[in-house]
C-alpha cells in the first residue's frame, strides 16, 4: 500500500509513519515544518523517518491547493491520512488566521485533491475539543458539538462538516478521529506534560491551571496509532466519526505526581485559574471504536507517564534546549 500522511513530522504523524514504514508500506510524508514550536524537534523526527527506505518527504504548505493537488496527482496514494493542523488551544487566541489557513483551508485542499485524483479514502484527525464544555460525560460521538469554546475547536468542527459534504457529494470514504490528549515520546513542547517535565528538571515553576481541579483522558500515542491503523484497514468506512481515547480520565495532580516519580524530582507548583478555551474534563466514550475498529487501548497512565519521563531524562540535554512554543 501507499499512504500519503500529512503532518508526518508532527508528533502523531511521526509515530504513525514509523509503523507503516516498518510494515513494508510506502509513505509519502508532507509537512510544512513551521515554527509554532521549535522546528528542531520536527526535523529530528523527520530525520529518523527519512532513514527508512519506505519514506519520501515533501515540504509543502497545505494552504497551497495547487501544490497538494499536484503531489497527489503524481504519487497516487491508496489512502490519505490527514493529520496536519495548527495545534494548540491557547495560541488560537493570538493568531486565529493560522488556524483558518492550516486547519480549515488545509483540510479543504486535501479533500479537493482526493476528489480531483479519484482517491477514495481519507482518514483525518479531529479533536476532543469539539465537545466544548459538554456537561454530559463521557463524551459520545452522538453528542451535540455546536458550542466550541475555542477557535481551535471551531476549526476542527468545521473540518468534520466539510469532510461530510465531500463524502456526500463525491462518495469519498472518510473517517474522522476525535483524539483525546495524546502523549508519548517525541511529544509536542507546547503540551502540559512536556512543559512540566522541562520545568521540573530545570527547577522552575510549573503552571497548574484551575488550581489543579482538572481531568484529562490521557491516551498514549501507541494506542492512537493502533486506532488509526484499524481505520486504515477497515473494509468499508462510509462516513464515520470515532472517539479515540483511553476511556479513563485522570486528575492533573495525579499525573504530576506520576511524572515527579519518573523524573526523580519534585515539582514547584504555581496554581492559576482556568485559561480561556480550556475545559475542566475530557472523557471519551469509546464504545463505537471498540465495536467497529476493535480499538482496545492498552497503555496504563502509570506505565505511559513512567516511559515518557524516562525518555525525557535520557534525552534531557537537547530537550531542555528546545525553545518554548509560541
């Protein structure tokens, strides 16, 4: 098989691309390598991938519709796995245009390229953020998602609506995957666990929002990759939305405690109020993914955080040098 993976040098794209490449599938990787967070981390991931014989990389901005259409026409992938996006909830308050360009226009251009070149399957990353401040837990795919509390969430909701229109109009089989707080090795520096690890090892304060009264459905990247792989292999997709989470929200204070143990160092905590765009809890109902994708997350939070902390310590010299995200 030949897969086109957008955002291949990103956190999830890197882990997904490593997997099919080692399975003997050909991967066409696309990434703009922007500077939202230190591009040296993206380049390091990309260099590891380029060492494999099954990976071909193209630096390309998905906002350029002619460029992505040309690439799809030339490479003719069997499926497109669209993971590229402008990430981060808080940065969407600073530069909303980056989210419209990368997320909404980028997704539109990927779907147009699929339509123009008769690519019949697209799998794309959505986000748990589309649920907003949903009072009903756990979050199910049938819940209303009409009240986003951040622009990032609004763009992800827009992508789902655009994807459905392309399925309806052109018969493209599409799966949208709502991902819940993904973590693991080669993590994004703008995410809480990375910031916590960096500041704990540097003996700096860590910001604990909502005075620590938060829970997240932390999901290890290995489980997410397995879920994406199941969607790739599913015989018939039609149009489907799936939650991919651990089905086990964990209190932020517990996660910090686990990380302290793994790093062998105590955190200096600074308690702060809730940030605009944040929510108190995320909690995935994964019954649909279990039934239709055989999705079965295996990584416990204790083992996952311990592995992440040990990876951070083993690579602390270059990780601590990375610049903070915007």
